[in-house]
């Protein structure tokens, strides 16, 4: 089976610069289209799998682009430094949790060295695929991982924001959440 993935980030209509980055395997990009085709029977996929992620730098704060790039560079370097043939999804999830904790420490240290971007931050969403058929989805913040199947989109993650769980459970609508004075912000 061939795995095809593509990534592209755009600054959008309201920002002066693009604070977001994405990674496909070891490629970390921002404004460039990246397309990747990987054979699921290849030795490379068997040994490492595939890591794909998006880091959405916090717009409106100086350093959002630095935060998003730092997080992806750190995560990808850790992920591709270890072979994981035969690893279970549970073991991969534990490994990713360790990598994410390390990544957060690197980001904090990077921001502390530059007071002008000390308030920067980023969300992070992604997935890791392993041979033959394992996948782990991860995210921090309010950037969603979605699954498209049969023409429909379904969220695989619940936003880390004040009413994310209530919205996901159907106890509150997006419109109701937006109307609340405490609806803005990211809780994780």
C-alpha cells in the first residue's frame, strides 16, 4: 500500500506573517507545498513509521513562528532517532508522551533565552503511523485532528479549551460556547 501525504500552510487573510509550520517525516515547512509517497512495505516505514504534525503558532504574540518550528524540529528529531519496528501502539503512545514532554522543555528554554518572545506559544496536532496498521493521534491545544471518510469529516480529538469537552459531547454548541465570556483561551 502506498501512503500519500501532503502539507501546506498559509498565513491566512488577517496575519502579516505565517506563524504555523507542519512536518511530514523529517520535512519541516511553512509556505512550501510538500508531497510525500511512502510504501508501507518499505524498510524505512517498517523501521520508523511516519510522523505527520501541524504546529499552529499563537498569532498576535511575537515568536509564534519560532515556537511552532522549534516544537516540530525537536519532535521530529526525537521521533526519527529511534527505530520502532514491531512496537505496539501503546508503547508508541508512551514514547510520544515522553517526546512531547521533552519538546515542551526545549520550547520553554528557547523562549526563556529571548525575552522578546517569552510569551510565544503553539498548539500541536499530529499522528504517527506504524507498520503494519497502527496509528497514534496526539494533540495539545485547539488544533484538531480530523478524519475524512465517505465525504464526511469527524474530529478525532477534543479541543483543549474551556468548553471543548462539552462541545464534543453535544452538551453545548459552538455558538453557545462563543457567546460565553470565558470561552476564549487554550487550557493545555
